[in-house]
C-alpha cells in the first residue's frame, strides 16, 4: 500500500512538472511574438522617417538645381544685353570685319552665308518681310505670335496663331502642325512655360530653308523674329558689327511689293 501511494505521488509530481513546463513555454512564445511586433513597428517608423528625409533631400536638391539654373540664365541674359549695348556703342572702326572676299557683294565666306546682327527675313507663309535679330546664343529660332490656340486635326496636334504684317499692321492667322513643345524657364519665375514649336519655310539672302520656330510673345522685344543656332549652324557666319548684310532675291522683293505669296 505505501508503495502504491509513493507511485501515485510520483506520477502526480510528473504531471504537475509537465503542466508547469508547458505554461512556461507558452509564456515564452507569447513574449517572443510581442517583441517581434514591437521590432516590426520600430522598423516601420524608421522606414517612414527615412522616406520623409529622402523626400526632403530630393526637394532641396531640386530647389538648388532650379536656383542654379535661374542664376545661369540671369547671367547669360545680362551678358547678352551687355554685349548688345557694347556692339552698338563700339566705333565702326573697332568692329570685327571679315576679309574683303566676304564683303558685299559676295555675301559668302568659306562657303557660308555672311549675315549681320539684324537681317530681313522673308517668311514664305504667309509671304511677309520681317526684321530678325541674329543670335548665336539662342538654341531655337523664335517668332512673335498672339492668340495661340492648340487643336486637333485628323488625330494630329495643330496650332493656330496670329502674326502681324509690319507694313500694314494687319493680323494674319496661320495654322501649322505642331512639331513639339518647348519648356522654357524664365529668370523671373520658377514655373516652366510650355511653348509650341512649328516648322516654317523662310528665305534669308539667297538661302532657303524650313526650320523650327518657337511661338512666343515678343511684343516687349525690338524684333518680331529671332534666328538661333538651329538655323545658323554649319550654314551662316555672323558679322556682329553690321546689319542688313544680305539681299533677298529680286523675285521675292517683287512678290512682296505686289502682295503675292510664293
């Protein structure tokens, strides 16, 4: 009998020990999950802080780039304006002159058309004679236009705009297919202006060409047209000390006098 009692007590102790161990194991697992959840929350918070810092850094980087662009643009504008003033004040004898072989009436030097700082341009559409400033500092040529309206025709993008006849003051409406859009950032604003670009045929001297022109409001500028590097490159040389060096063909001059479009 005592032996059975001892065995019973031993079995009871073993059962209690097993239950105690099981409870400890469950408590250990519970604490481990809680710690993992806490670590996961901390990682999520740290990732959020890193994303916020990255966004702030990108914003500061973009602002710095934009400010540097504005400063460079302002410096270029100031230099161009200063050079233009100096070229007008500089005595004629100190202005750059090309060799005699390039002077009128040859009109060419080393196979390239010689142009002055300002030239007469014949815009074939709609057949107008315009004064244009020749500027090697401008990437793309530009034309003064008003009432600019984009529209779609046969599934393609077009633009309608008005230009002014400098002789009569009459407004002429033109429609051209849109070549592309140019984003122009002015020095006095942070926002880029989206300007339409169209291709127009023109004549300067005896040189005929079609080129891209940015349509913009040039009413505050002296000349309604600007000829940039997209026209000048590999084709023309500029003699900045002279103006109206080229002569348009007689047929164009006669057509312009008659009011006809070629």
